[in-house]
C-alpha cells in the first residue's frame, strides 16, 4: 500500500540510570525562602559561646522480618527538632549485611522535624545490622523566613546540635518468606461506581478523567512508568490532540446503553415524507471528572427563552445535579497543589481541582462540585491559549509589523495561581517564526510560485521541537500537489533547526 501521508517523527533516546538497590528521597529545597543548612563540625571545632543543643538519635526499620528481595523502610531522626526553615546535614546510616559487606547511606534531614528516610531491597538472606549516626551540626547566626506566629523575616542565633547515634538494630531476611503488606485491591470486573474508596488504592489506574493533558510522569502517580509501559507500550507520555488517546480509563468490550435521554428530534418523520428520517447526534460532555459529566446543551428555560445551559450530570445514571446559564463553559481540568507546610512535607499537600475556560482574553476557573466561579482573570493582550499540560499554556502573540523580526512571540504561561495580570503568569517568552497557534491550521495564501502557505503547527513535547507543514508544492499547470515544505524549530529557543521539501508527499 502506497503511503499517502508523511509522518514526521523525532525520536529522543535517553538512558535512565537508577539504583537497583534503594530508593533515597531527595529533600525538597524551599523555593523563594530564607533557609539554612547545618555545617558539619566536631564538638572541638565549635566557636566559643555557641549555644549547645543536646540531641538523641532514633532509628526505626520496618518490617523487622521479611523475605529475600522484599523492601524495608528505614526512618531516622534526632530530637529536639529545628526551626521550620533549618535542616541538618551529614546523616549516616550504616548497614552490615550477613556476608559482612557494608552499605552506607548519607543524606540531609528534612526541614523542621529533623527526620529522614529511605527504602532498601534486602538482597541477602540472614541477619542485617543497621545503625544511625549524626556527626553534629553547626548553625551560624542567620536571617530566616518566619514560622507560625513570627515576623516575615526573623533572626536566629548560632547554635550547635551535638553528635548522637543509635545502637545497632537487627532485622531478619528469610529466603522463601513473605512479609505481608496492605492487601491489594484487584481491579473490578463488574459494574462499579463513584466515589472510589481511598482503601482501593490500585483503582487509580482506571479512575482517570477527560480530557487528559498529562504528562503521565506525575510524582503523585505511584509506579506510573511500569504500569504505563504495560498498558500503553511505546506510547508518548505527553498529550497531543492528534493521538485521540485517553489513558487511565477503561472502556467496555462492546457498546451498551447505560441510560438514554432524547436531546433532539430524530427518526422517521412520516406522512407524505415517507421513509425520510432525521438523524442527529446526542452530544457529548466536554469534561468527565470523578464520574460527573459537564456539557453545554440548548434548552428552553423558565422564562420561555432558548439559552445555552451548562449542566452537570452523573455519568452512570444521567441524573442532572445542577444547571447554570450565562456561563462561558469550561473544557479543561486543572490540578493545583498547595504549598508544603515545610519543605519536603508532601503528605500534607492539598490539591484544588478547577474546571477551566480559556478564551476571550479571560481565564475562568469553576468549582466542579457546584459550578461556582472560583476565579476570573485577564490574560490580555492574549485572547486564548493551547493547554498543553496541567497548569500550562502556549500562545503565539502577534506584535505587529513594527516589531520586525520580533513580531511573533511564543508565550509559555501558567494557569496556576490567582494573578490578575498576564505578566504574573508568563514563564517563557521567545521569538517565534510563525503566526499559527499550536495544533491549528493557518490561512491558505500564495506563498511562492508553485506553492501555497497552509500552516499546520505540530509539537513534539518529548523532543521539545515544533514543526510546521508550511507550504504545499503543486504543479502550476494541473493544480495538483506533489510535495510539501516542512520546517522544525527548537521549542525552548525558537531557533530554526531545519527546513526541507518532501517531494513524494503524494505518489
């Protein structure tokens, strides 16, 4: 079969080297805060007059009896704790395996609570010995971001946290033994509904939403890579409207009617029109989130007028929860994660879900529970944006002919936050060669003798390259096309990477 289209794919190969033996978390660094890390000093090096803090070290390893190849969790900390924006450095955990081989893990504590942790795979059967040591930590006098009940900036004096260590702790690794964990919840094979109980943790992989914008590699998605490669092998983790692909959901093996509701006149008209029939589509929701559908329909309202109504209804029953008029209906979903109480305290992070409308120079956020407006913000001078991943948009801005080579700009901006001005949302602004919005078609105009400018901007977010099918090449006598001009641009810099003519586009 002859190809009648040309696929332009840019493959980015990369090697990810990981340790097969452990998972060591990296404490999150505070952004835009005044923080301080301790300096490793022995007691005899501490400046005279420094306030001395006596410490006690603690170590917890669970489980203490496990099977060969299973993972154990190591938690360790000292008391007393620290100021909210101070952390200790130089923590060391030593593990002696049954063979006598020694493994050492060194890392910093988290801020404030002076804790740290890691996971390790038990790769030898027998008795393991584990010990935690803290070498001591010196803090110079410093200004820090204030904690609860403190001024915005506060001065804290010099102090020294004295060294401490634990005794050796033993765990038993037994070949053929399995330490039981929280039992997995098998995925349902029959009809299921919402809400999904938090105890059924494995169900996250079928509880997805629409539309999906990804990317798939979320820090909140456990073991996403293993499951992604199993369910969707050789599939890009970034969203593209060309894919018609929605991950993390299930579909039935055959079509079936869940519920029905007539939305328009349809079927055989009858009478003198004989077998002529009206056929209409039933419409579809623009958003499906946690078992709820959000869709705009045209209805006769209470005062007898015909209006566009934004409604929310149950996916499985069709029950309408609420309806609203006069709404710029959203078509996107945003997940915004709150700030950690202290850097590294991910378990306390909250998430706010909003339904987004982007258009007409406005960014509007709606509460998915009741449809209330959560925020209405100007994005002027932009009018719209291509929502390419959660919380981020791309827009091509035209500054006019007077701007010369700087006329077109690719603006990378965020929907996150509450900034009332676009300037507070822009995260990138580069010179751009085309006045075409991402994943859209340009206007067909004369480009050069024998060509027509079409403009068809596509983006490969995995390779960070945008490419444009910028001109058909055609025969001026027959008017038929026989090729196409294609160019590629670096998505981060806006620099032209290559331009080429493909002459065998149409065989």
